[in-house]
């Protein structure tokens, strides 16, 4: 048969037949380049089909088909017996497919050693662009697959781990975005496996900064610091358990924290963590593993944990020290919870992207005034607006950025204690077309939602009010909360009694105060003596101030 016949078999999906016949013919003419090319691509087609079979089983949560894995191994050995052609497109594509099943393929490192440093072409070490899609290098897939293999096979040798590190180091300089982050994360794990903790710690910082709200990065930090800095390790474990991940993912962290606490002699708190780990495993239908059973069998274990502190309170009390790993400085601030805001969708945001409400708080600025801040990525539990809370704020000096990384109740505080007290006058009442408006002073008049009003009766025009206020430190906007009846301000507000001088155009004047048409219409035409609540405010169209009526009643 000719190379074209083998090609026809390959293109019809008869990969095994194409390989068998092609190898027979190639034995008679080892230099037939076209035939060898068709055989190599038939190997690729067969390996891709077998890998897809494995992937389908795994996606359906079925056991790994070991017979298929063995077949892949056998076919790769047949492929490897052919004279080397390096680099080669068929080989590159075979490598990409085999990487998909690396955690289930025991001889994967041996296959990569056979591939060698010259097994991939220059383009396999670079990103590629096709239309709007950007594809990572095949070499990056090899590096990450080797790391996954080490994680899956606990008997990996130091030589296997060194192989993975070698590939990571070679591809890391060209890695982009999150690809670089994940390579660093893989390297941290690999270095810990061979006890090169100092190197691992030097890399971990950048990963923590990027993924500081993910439990797994703090859990790994706890393992890295366990030997040399046990206090910091404890803080990292507590921080991991504050991050709000699914309990089935954190069960080992509870066990590891219990071990740390037991080593410190805090047996009651350790017992509390073991109880949590046991409950999670039972809820998931899992058995008790060997490591957990050893702790349960300890003489100090007491499931009643009589002196244990509430776990959330314990985590909050110990986790702050861990935050120094991802911030240049960390400070604790008293604050008032102000509810959530929904930011505007950015123009460049991808279609369908969900807008996440952001929690907002008021704190005291250096000068003592109340300012509001937003907690991007912060998790808020069952706080009510106005509740006193404590914030842990991390700062990065290089970017001049602050992030709220922890929120906790502040029992010693009082409601609204980090806001300022203000007073004003109701200048508009809510209708179908508009919200209630509050005049504060000649330069500030704000709209408020119905939810901000806490009075027992609806607000009325000209009514004095008191409220809590804070200022947005980015925009300078004044926000008010908890608006209730109160005294009118002494500045920029007065009551005028006098004759209502009507104008044919609908407006009027009382004393030197302008009365807008909608207020004039509220007074019967035969009433001339009135009382008006006036505010000294900026003219809506001119650069001047003047008195304006916000309420009018018969005098």
C-alpha cells in the first residue's frame, strides 16, 4: 500500500488499521517520509480518541478506565520505537492530548523524558492567536501536567519533581496573566514536597496577593510555615477558614488546625476543630481517614470541647497576623455598616457579566470626619444598616490601594457611631416621579430613598429633620441615613410671615423669598397672608444665592 492509502484509512477514522499497515510498509522503506508522516498522524488520531474516552468517563464521575490507559501506554511505546523526528507537529499534538490525562497516567514523566528538551518546536513555547482567541503554549501544558502528576502520585521521586520544576522554570518567563500565577502556585507545591520551604515562601507572596480571598492559598501557606513559624501557620489556617469556601474543600484544614492547636496545648479548641472535620466527612458520606483517626484516638480529644471559643471568633482573633503576607501594612478600624451599593456596569465589561453589590462602610478619617469606603470582594454576614463593625484593612504602598479583608461585629460599639450627626429641612416629598429631598445647607441638598426615613409618620414639606451623615471620600458626595423628625438648622433656614405677592407667571414672593409655582398652587387664591419656610440656596441657573421657599401655609 502507498502513503495515500494509509492517509485514506486515517482520514476515515481507522487509526489502528492505518498504523498497523503503515508500519509494515515502513519496515520495507524506512526513508519514506510521506508514509512516516501519515503513520505519526494516525498515532495522534488514535491517542486523541483514547484520551477522549478517558475524559468522558471522568466527566461522568465514573472510574478511570485503566484498560484504556494501558492501551494509550502501549501505543505510545510503539510510537516511541520509531526513529526520532524532532520537532514534529504530530508529536506536539500527541503531547497536548496526553497532558489531559497526566494525573491518571503513571508513566507520564517517563514519556516527557523521552520527549526531551528538543521534542517541541519553537512555536510550542509561545502563545498563539487565532481570530479573537489566544492559546497558551503546549510547553505550559506540559509543565502544569507534570505538577498535577506529582500531586496525584504521592510516591513521586525527587527526580520526578525536579523534572516538573525544570519545565516550569523554562516556560515561566513567557507565561502571561493567570498562567504565570498558576505556574508559581504549582512551583510552591513542588518545592514544599522536597522541603525547599524558603524558596517556596519567596514565591508564595505574589500568589497570596492575587488570590487573597481564596481558602486554598492560605491553607498552603499554613503548611509552608508550620515548621519554622507555627504562630503564622496558625494565623494562615484561621484565615483559610474565614474565606467561606464549601466545607467539603476545607475539611483537611480543620484537621490540620486541630493538629497545630494540640501541639500548642489548646486541646479544647483542637477538639472543636476535630468535631467539625468529623461532621463534614459524615455529611459528605466519607469515612474517617487515617490522619483524622489518629487525632481522634489521642488522649486529649473531648468531643464536648467545654472550653472552646466560638470558631468564627477564634479565627477572627488569630487571622490578622496572616494578612501581612499579602499587604505592606494592616490596620484595624472601627466602622459603621451602611448597606450595599450596586456599581454601574463598565462599558468594557464582557456581555452577561453580573454586577456584584458592594458593601459600604463609614469610618473616621484622620481629621475625625466621617467618610465612606467600599469593600470590594469583602463578605458581609447578617449585619443591619447602622451596626457597629470592625474592619481589617490591608494597604499596598506601591499601588496606594486599600482593601477590606475582614469584617466582624463590634459589640462594644454603638449604632451609627462612625457617622456624623446632621440636621436639615424636607424640601421635597416623595411622589411617583421623584424621591424625598433634604436641604442641609446652602451648598448641599440631597435626594434620599424611602428606606432612609425612620420617622413614624411620612415626612412633610418644611419639616426639620435630623440624620446620620458621611461623605464619599472619592466623589465628595454627602450621603445621609436614618432620617427622622428633628429641629430645623439655625443656619441658612428661617421662617418668614408676610404677604404672598403673586406673579402672573405662577410664582410668588414672601418677604425676599422666592416661592415656586407648585407651592403657590397649594394655597387658595383668596389667601394672601402666609408663613413660609425659606432656605438660603444657590440659584439653579445663576452663580448667586438667594432665599427660596420649601414650604408654605396660610398665615
